[in-house]
């Protein structure tokens, strides 16, 4: 109910909306080579797991996925990697209607058309992740909730592909018991649920966590925002992923300037995630951060152990960029332990994941150099 009757901005939605009947999805623009395969796999999952009548289309479709340059999209949505808009079929049409009620989700009572805009000049994994997140929002909930541990409907961005929970939410969205235009109490009654009051986060916590993650502001400002988010989470009595994510944000931002503080924050985050149902992927992200710190601190055995614990989880969740990073960290640890041949073999094995996760070879090489530099710091320190 909270996912469906509010937007990420906190604005309430008065009525339930969805597509009625068959949904078609077409791609246009500078379509990346990997996009067709990933969209096909996603549509197959939406059919089989969520029971949605959805299929590929051509030309005019219910949902159009348009690929354009990142710079062009950032002029329209500076903070979004990709985004979805109602009642348009192209970027040109969105430009004409931008700012009008026609592209206001709060004015939509039945979904007829939508367009998803994704950068063409990015990695295959980011294209896939955008397809998952934005197609899910085009079809269903428009809100994200930080308290959800096992969902792409969460701005912590740990999950990059739709989870089983997400498919359940979409299956409910397209239940035969519901129809577009229903109000919150009607939807709750049809689903046998209490309407409830919307249970969001404290506004000051959300603002602090978003400021800590943002691209703007100095490192010191972002560190202060993360610490403020953590203080608010503790004062609010959070014991779920919101508290863990607050610790995680502190750890990431303190890793270079205050490793001891960062390590403590990561350990606190990891302890919480380990106790949360559906928290295994988040714990793997913590393990990656701690493995990098162990490598930088001259503890290659610890780095390899942490990477080994995280790799199977990350492989299961199809995060190629994170998987390649963990494999490269372990390779550097093996090198430091004197096993150069195993390190070389692991680097070679990581290459397909790195290309999918990071993109062109120059970006893959840059990532490898970054991780090698972490290991070098241990030698020099």
C-alpha cells in the first residue's frame, strides 16, 4: 500500500493506476547491443513470475524505451541515471509536455502510455538495471521505501534486478480483483488488507541520507550528512535496513580519512544486515568494502576470506560489476600471498563480468588499476 499510494517525493497518490489489457514494450533510439537480450529476459520473468500480459512490440507501444546520450538525459533529469514518464512515447514529446499535467503521475488514473529514457552510452549492466527498475515503475509502484531489504523499490540501490518480492508486488498490482481508478481503501478491501496510514521515514533522515549519497557538496559536507543520518536513525529507534544503511554510508565516506571509524561502521552495518531476512546481498556489499580495506591494510588473508564469502551471493544476484570487483580484490590478495598464477587466472575469469559491469576496456583497465593501487598502498604503508 505504501509503495502504490505515494511517490518517491513523498507526495500522496489519490488513486490506483495500472495498464489494463495487454502491455507492449518497444525500444527506439540508439539501442545498445545487449538491450534486446536483457529486455527479452525481463519480459519473460514478468510473464511467468508476475503473471502480467506483457510482450515485445514494434512502433507505437504501451511502453517505449528510448535510448539517448547521458548528457541529453541529464539536461532533463540531472540527478537520475534513467527515468520513466507517463503519457508520452518519445523524448521529443516529453520535451513538449514537460511541466504540464499530462506528465504528472498524480494525475494518472489509468495508464495508457509511458516512456522510459535510458543512456545509450553506459555499461550493459546499467542498461539492464535501468530496464528492471524503470519498467517495474512504469507497470506498478512509483514509490521507493528504504525499509525494504529485498527489493529494487529501495533507493539504497543494492538490488539491481527485480527480486521475488518485487514480482509478488507486481502480481498484486495486476490482480483481477483490482482495476484502475480505485482509491486506497477500495484496494485494501479487495486485497484483504488494512488501508493503514502511510508509514514513511522522518523527512530529516531522508534528506540527510540523500545528501550523503549525492554528487554535490564537499566530502566533509557529505560525511557530516551521513553522521547526521546515523544519529537520526538511532534516535528514531530504527533497527532495520535504515539503520544499517546509515552505518554503511558513514563507512563509505570515512574509509579514506578515518579507516578505524569506517571499519566500525561497516561492522555495525554487516551485523544488522546479517540478521535481516533478505539481507545477504547488502552484507556482500559490506564485505566488498571491508575486503578493500583489508587489502589496503596489508591483510590479504582477510581480504580473500571476505571476497570468498561475498562472491557466491553476488553471482546469484547477477551484479556483474560487484562480482568483478570482488574477483579483482581476491586476485590482488592472492598476488600478495605469493600465488601469482592463481591471481592471473582469476583476473582472466573476471574479464567478462567486468566488461558487462563497467563497459569499454578502458574502463575495465581503470578499475583494475584502482584495485591494484589499493594493494600497493599496503606495500607502501
